[in-house]
């Protein structure tokens, strides 16, 4: 055998591992961010605190990912009781070129609230300034940790986490990964309800700093309310922590299956509601909500649908449910006519059909009075485009 041939064979052997790695593709990097830590305890319960629960669930999630997903690289923003700045958490995810970022938290409300010991339920947040008082107050509470940092005003470029005016600048931001973030959030929220048995408080949008500053699909999970003694007990228990971690794991698993599909196969079918909701009496709507005139919307929707073939049609997605709602369900708050489409095990309700995003966005302002987390989606020939 010639020397040149021997050299070629040796080179081939040396390159095989690299070729195999290339064929398999790069590792899927997950950054898990246990909220708070160190001098920042987060929200307080009667027997424990938020930082402890966050870290315990994060470790359970890390172990699940590392044992059951062979191609996953897991990075923790903290793996013990240490203080990490909000900007430091985002910077870590960006430096590692993470594929997804998951920040884990426990929720709470003001002690003066009559719901302080009874409020419950899980919610998953993506970036956005849906300016409902509830969403903004949660973001303000979580962002307030930056005040524990020396000279935080310089680090965060004059941003004041307790001032509503500081959040106005975020209205102009459009996260490049918003669609994927919503997809991940919906998958995780679904499993928090199904696997961990949490009350469904929905997918929401709010301007959390760690979501603003990360450059990949990113979500913030509020596991449940630590101010509710029963929910605190569940989250502090090993069994509860395992269920919560498994729920997030299954959400990631579902997200990856969808994300790996070709774009065309990810378009979702829009299903018309065969039982359009009729406007109830004004007392059926929640306080402060606006009842929408059904006839005007119906005629606009019909005209748009007739001319919609091969054209982009914009709709307003306003509600997610586990199954189709019955006629007259109070959760629709009198909105009519509505449609829904099925996404996995979830049913997602939409309102209206519009020829332009500007037209849909104008109507969205009205819808948000009743559904603060509503947002505009694109469809074509009856399918959602992501």
C-alpha cells in the first residue's frame, strides 16, 4: 500500500467524528434561568421563597433534558443560591447562542389584594407590551430586582423598572423571534395545565427585561402563586417540582417537533365556528370591557373572506381554550362572530378578517379592552402563516 493512500485513510479516520457530528447537526442549546437568587429572594411565601422554588424546578428540568434529550446542551444562569443580574442572564444566553431561553418564576400579588391567599394558576409570558394593568405589574415586580444592583441606572441606560413611562419605548420593539416564542409559550402552558394540573391563566405578553435583551425564542414561566398557601405547598414539594419540570420538558419537546417541521407543514388550519356567538346582555361582559357590534363585524368579515383566495388575511387571536366553547360561554365576553382553529390539543379563537395589518391593529385596540393579550395573526387560504 502506497504512503499517500495510507495518509488518506488516516485522514478519513480522523475526520469521521467531525463528519458524524456535522451530519447530526449542532447541539440544541437550552438556557434555563432560575429567577432571583442570593440577596434577592423574590416573592415570599409562608414557609419558603421564590428563589428556592425556582432553582429546585430548574434543576429538575436540567436533569430531565440531560438524561432524555441526547442532543441538548443545557446551561443554567445559576446553579446555586447566587445573585445574577438581569442583564447578566440575558448576556449569558446570547454568548452561548442559545436556541431557547426559559426563565422560571413563581407569581404573587399584593398583600392587600383580597385574592392574596386564593389566587392560583400558571401563565407563560413572551415579550410584548400588552398594556393591561396585570401584565405590566407582574413585569414591574420581576424587573425591580435590578434596583439591587449598584449604579443600576447606568447599566440599564436610565430604565426605571417602577415607572410605567419607562416601558413606553418597548412599544416600538418587535422581537424577531416573537412567533417562535409564542409557539414555545403555548406548548409549555398547555403542559403546565395537562401534566402539572395548574389552572390555565394563559399565554401573555409583557416587557420583562430578560425577554427584551435575549436574541432567541424566550419565555418566562410563572409556575403558580406562592402567596396561596396551597400552591406554595405544591411548588415546595418534591412531587410538585417534578411535575412542573416535566411539564416544561414536555412543552420543549412539543415545540422542537413543531419547529423542526418545514414551514409549509406548520401552517395551521383555521376552522370556522359553526355556532357563532350571539351578543349577550351588557351585564355578561366583564367590568370595563367593550361589547363589539356583531353585524358590522360580520359584514366586514364576509366581504373579506369572499375576496381572500390566495391573499393574506389578518385576524385577531384573542383566546385559547382546551376544547371548543359552548354557545354563550362567558369567556367569549360577547365577541361575535368568532372563528377558531385547532393547534395540537388547544383551540384558538380569532375575530374578524382584515385586508391589512394596519386595519387589524386598529380593531385590536378595541378587542384588548376585553382581551388584553389579544394579538394579530396572518392567514392565507384558511391557514395560519407563522
